[in-house]
């Protein structure tokens, strides 16, 4: 399982997990997202940008990134939670320096969304987690 983490679990990590689960082969890997200080809801501008691609985040709820959740992952990808992210010995970890979409214009959120999708596609290809993920049309 891939765990995408940011501070509020209301933007970047939600987009990354949604893209991952839409593009990866579900029998090879899946993703969750969490935050070190979860917000009350996914940012409306993020919901709008993802809905434009056919991904509905209206029912997604931010969740807390605790040690137990982190220990259940095979790979932790952090996006701005820095020292607040749990350190789990032996857990592979990457950091994706992505801009927080909160409060940004829809045009900027779309750019962030597309950058997240690109990084997720590269991850899936690198780890061979999608038989034909690269060939799937964008949702």
C-alpha cells in the first residue's frame, strides 16, 4: 500500500491517492492518504479540479496520519508535512515538493492536479504497478 501524506489531507495527498487508485492495477497496489493535522474536508477547489477529470472527491474525508497507519504502508510519500510525518524504520519514503492548492485559483489548482497525476504515473511505471496504466486514457 502506498500512503500519500500532507498536513491537512485536504488537497495534494487526496489528489495523489485518487489518481493512484484510478491509474494503478488494483491487484498490484492501492493507495490511501492522510494528514498530520487533518482538515474538516477536502478543499472545494480540489474537488472541482478533480471532478473535471471524472474523479469524485465529494465523499472523501481527511484522516489522521498516525504511527499505525504509517506502519501499514509499503511506501510513504510526503508532500509538505516535514518533521510532523511519522518516521517508521525500514519504510521506504519519498518527498514530493508540491505546492498546497488551498485557496489557489482554479487554474493553478489544475496545474497542481496535473503535476500530481504526472508524478503518480511515473511512480506506477517505475514500480510496475500498472499493466497498462500508461495506456489508460485520462479520466
